[in-house]
């Protein structure tokens, strides 16, 4: 339902980030620093993109599991992957009691789906299936690529801003030199604007994965009721905000950290209420009371 709109919005936000880089770069005058910043950011993000699966799995201490250990989980994932015409991803389980799940991997061939022990205990098989549909959709929609690109662009803005502090701006007789107050403002506001755009892209991809996932499972209400349960569960047991986990937060089905108020602007996920409402709308449109549990 929202998918065309979501794709355009993501493209527009990525364009905005690129524009921000050009604006900041132009304002600083295309220095060598600019080139270095861009190259450095490209390298670090390419590396993290190719290792995206390992980083997140390690952060959640997720272990690979066999079909013998988790037959029901394997069955759900296999059916959905087959329905989507995609290869079977690797399955992982994290010992965390917090109900959460994430998928990672740069493409369907390198995909990994991880669930926490907490979520397998909290959800019914039907709800878990809704969650896995959402997670697989992140992989099929190339969201790991999109979020890596967004992180890369935001990283470039931040690096340029940090470099700006050290760049020599000629003597005071130089009329073209940015004035120090404006420079300071850019150093603070540039990265802030970049991260706000980056997070807006992340929220947008969540809505998209909810919509595609519900289409894949044919059961929007299962995901809606799973999200309701998860939202209570994550608030009851927020994860410790350590650096490693913060980097994987955008991959999770629910933001693992608490927050309200202004944090809506700085959240990796849209408000649960809004996600649930959209799923109910989608169910109403598709008559989604009949899950295709083949």
C-alpha cells in the first residue's frame, strides 16, 4: 500500500543527504580534506557493509542453530523464503531474554535471520511468522544496502565537519574565508542534520518492511499483534545501551532502547502505535483475516 511512496521518500532523503554533502563541501571550498573525507568514509562503510551480518550477530551473541534444535523456526522461515522465491537464510538464536529479532546480510544469498530466546517464548507461531516476514523483507528490499549508503553519506558530512575545524582558512584579509561563528554552526548542525535524515530513512524502511512482510505472510494482523507484545516486552527489559548494540539497533524489529518525546526525531523506528495502525489498515484493505498458512 505504502510501498511506492516509501521508495520515493527514501530516494528523496538520500538525495537530501547528498545535497548536504555538496553544500558543506562547496562552502569549505573543495579542499583535499574533502576528498580524503569522502574516500575514508567510502572505505569504512564498504567494509562494514560486507561484514554487516557478522557485526550484528556478534553484538547479540547469536549462535547458529540447526533444524533439529529449532524445527518450527526452520519451517516458518523455509516456507516464507520459498514463497518469496528466495534462498534459505542462515538461522541464529541469541540468548537474550529481550523479545527481538533482526535480519542482516547484504543480499538474499548472504542473509541471516536471528531471533532472541525471549521472542520465541513470547510470541505464538503465527506472530513469530509475521515478525520473520518483516525481517526477510528487510533483506529482500535491500535495506541493509540502503542503510549502509545512508550511514556512509552521513559519515562523510560528519568527517567534513570535523576536518573543517583543522583546515587553514587563510588570513583575516581573506574575504572568502567562512567566519568562525558560521563555521562552528556548520560543524555542529551539519552532522546533526545528516543523522536526522539518516534516521528518517531508517524509519521509512521499517514501514516498508512492515508492509512487504505483511504482504509476504498474507497476515498483517499477526505482525500487528506481535509488535504490540514486543513493544511491552522491550520496555520491560530495555537493552544496555552499549556501543556495539547501538550500531545494530536499526536492524532490530523494535528499537531496543527506551525513549520518548524528542527521541521520535532520533529514533531508528517509527512509533509502534503508527506501525500497528498501518498494519490494521493494510489488513482491512486486503481482507487480511485469512493468513495463507500453507
